[in-house]
């Protein structure tokens, strides 16, 4: 079966060729604000982790659980303003829950590989 076209296409691409970079960045402030949640390499929590652990410790399975538990607790749970109201048992539950999430675990491992010496 053959399809017969009766009309020619009238679509013509726009002739205006402004570069994207010349426009003002509308979302630049929002992107900076979203990146503010990442702990800086000089934050006290990062410094504490760096003083206790090294990159070679990540390869020791006995130490890895302790490193991950400390990192989640110190970098994430203890830094959340909402977690300040939680009791110790709830904070530990949140820490364990976050450690079971493969996405959080993968990103945490990448972070630790980058910040530990």
C-alpha cells in the first residue's frame, strides 16, 4: 500500500539563530540554592570523617559499615533541621533506612571516595 501525499510540507525552520548563552539565565539562582545542601569539603562533619577514616578504609569490609553509618549520621541526619526534633531511636531508624537505599548508598560512596585521603 502506497501513501500518496497531496500537499507539500510548509514547515520552514526559523531563521533566527541567537545563541542560547546570550539569554539571561532564569534559573541560575535556583540551581545555586539547590547545590547549597551539599556539605562543603571544609565543613566540620567532613573534617571529622577525614580525621577518623582514610580512602583505604573503604576497601576494608569490617570498617566500611562503620564508615557508612558515621557518614550518614554525621553528614545527613545530624545536619537536617527537621531531625533535631527526633529522638535517638528515630535518628537511628532514619540512618538505617538511608543505608538500605541503593541510590543514597551509591552517592555516599562516591562522596567518600572524593573527600577521603
